[in-house]
């Protein structure tokens, strides 16, 4: 993942309503949820929701499909996983989970007694 793509995704998620919408879509699963249902569930007016969904879609975190007159939104799991992988790979001194991925030795400070 390129840094500008990561910045865009993190920026989109840095707003409370967008993070709430994204988490709801992640929990909803692959089929997605109609926009109206998202608004009802989260108590957001449709114009506000539309703006936030647009921002998440622009950042590549949300997919949208049309069925008749209804728009269904779903989390873009591959993009989410790519972002998580990027953060794990490039942070934490190369440590991913319990497995050390960097050949660079970590500096350890001696404890003071």
C-alpha cells in the first residue's frame, strides 16, 4: 500500500460518524446494507450519511451497488485488510503479532534498580 492511500483511508476514518458507519458496515457483512437502513440504525440524516459514505467510498474503504432504486453499501474488506497490513508492517519495529519480521535487533534498555 502506498503511503498516500493509507493517509486517505486513515483520514476518512478519523471522523466519528464515518468511523461508526464503517464499523457498522464491517459488522453487516459482504451483502451490505441499504443506505436508508444505515441512517435509521445510526440516527443520521440521509444528507449527512450520504456525505460520509462518499468520503469512505473515495478513500476506497466502502463499496456501493445499485439494485433498482436502492443503493447498498458494504465495507471493502480487501482495502481494510491492506490498511491493517500496512500499519502492522511499517509500525512496531517490524513486529507483527508475536512473530518478529525484522532482522534488525531491538534495543533493550537495562532496568534501573
